[in-house]
């Protein structure tokens, strides 16, 4: 009887704990909503969504403004859009899964897994490794062809929507393998020696989108399946990311936001040939599930990878000698690199992203284990940048409030 009484007391006290936390969380959330609405009223951004998470899940998520201003359609936490270079972190996770399963080792030469050779012409006897691709030290640089030929329109006819000058016709779509061979292989039609740095592979950090796409191609050849299939199996499905995919036909397109080149002008929908380096389509709610998993993995309790593989995902690979100039900004994701996982000098781990009509941020604080996400559907001018900074600063402020409330309740 005493044992049952103790169980009842524990259940009641736990119930009071969660009720107390929920009430406090709700109170903080209301304040945050009001503050973000006030920032949004500056009217330099059409729509955005935010999320604050910890390793247990979502603390706050909400959308603001419009996903389609013309049709008065609201931007919500479940609105989807492409997230640009945050996508690269999914290459990193999949690389670690491939290593965990024995398909490759990060220090393997990339040419062991490619259908064509990629060699720095200035150092032909030094192989480029997978790790170098993943830490942006491969000596492969982004050529102009990446911008000129890498963005492909969803449709030929785009009505009044703006078509950027580097958006190509749908009939110019090609496979990622063909695109990369054209640029990086000596027999490729766009190949140039200056697509490579005059530095040893592994020597200098230089951010490279095309090297990230190459890493995804390495994965496909090593594991024998398309990259989108691999990420769905090993990441999206285990985490319940049901509103996430790599192409328009993999998602519910009715949930997709219009992208804007400014507060009034709609952009034509586009996709990327090297889609793994920036083409993931998702929502702040789904991405919050992923960020929560990253925090769990960093804390030693992730579900997707074993502890040792999470350790390597986050382990820093760079030093001062790898940088021409090192930026110690709080959210500079290039200060240090794990495996496609940025790390700032001030303990913020994650990635930023930018593409036409898209600005994104995803970071977690290594000390507090709280993460933040911001997805924006509008190219930002100078005033828009100030609005974006104000949103992120407000999330910073409320990260501390959520942390303090959690600590208070646990005492």
C-alpha cells in the first residue's frame, strides 16, 4: 500500500512539474510572439518562421507574415521553403552514417568513389580526401559556372514572377554527376585550372559549394543509392520529418512559400542541379526536430548516429593556419568545421544559408544546449538586414529566458 502511495505522489508531483513548466513556457512564448510581431511590422520581410528547441523537443515555433502575400496566405511553422546551405549539414550526417556502416572512411581519397577523376592540377600527386571536402579544405573552389548553370527553373513559363539572370531553362537540367564532371574533370567542357586553388589539398579553408555536391556524389557511389533516398531513410523518417524533401515532387507543394526578391516582387521557383549543397525543402517545425537531434547527439544521446560518430561530426578540424583571416563573430559558421558542421569562436554550432529569396540560420549553444532556427522567404536589403538581425537578437534574448525557466523549475 505504501509503495502505491509513493507512486501516486510521484505521478502527482510530476504532473505539477509539467503543468508549471507549460504555464511558464506559455507565458514566455506570448511575450516573444508580441515582440516578433512588432519587429515584423517594419515591413521589410514578407514572411518568416522561427523555432527554439532543446534536446527534448520544441520550446517555441511560429510563423509570421505571409507565404503568399497576394493570396493573403499566412506563413506558419509548417510552411516549407528551401533552406540553402543548412542543407550541407545533412551531407555531414550521411557521411558519418556511411562511415558507421563501413561504406567509406572520411580519410579515403575521393577518387576511390567517383566515376571520373578529380585532381588539383597544381598538385597532381596529392589526393583529395572526403574529409577535405567536408571541411572546405579540398582546394576546390566555386567557379562562375556554378552560379551560371546550377540554378534551374521549375517551369518554363513563370508569368509575372521575376526570373534571375542566372536561372536556366528546365531543359538545361542535367544530373549532378554530369554537372560536376563538366567542371572538375580535365575532360569536362567547363574545366579550368583555376577551378582549383594553388594550395595543397588540406592546407587552406575556402568555402566550396561544389565540393559539397561532390561529397554527396561520393556518398551515392559508395552506398549505391541516390542521396535523397539515403537521407530519407537515415534522417527524415527516423526523426518524423514528414514535410521535408529535396525536390518539389517529394513535398506537399501547396505548403511551399512564394520566395520574393523584395517586399513586392515574387521570384520564379527554381531548383539546384547540385541539390544536396543547398536545395533541401523543409519547415521550421521539421528542421526543429533535426536540430533537437543534433543537440542530443552533441550531448551523447542521439538516435541517428553512434556516440563516437557524433563526436567526429562535431570535432573541430581547423586552426589559424588553415585560414587566411579568421572571424570570431558569435555566429560565424566558418571559424571552425566539423563534418559540414560549422562552429563559431563563441560556442555556437550550426550553419547559415542564403540563396535567391532565402536567408536561413540554424545554431545551438554548446553550453546551454538550446538551439534556434530562422527561415526567411525574402531577399533582404539594408533595412531588411536590420530587421533580420532584430529577429535573431530577440531569439537570443528569449533563449536565455527559456533556459532560466527550465533551471528554475528543476531546482
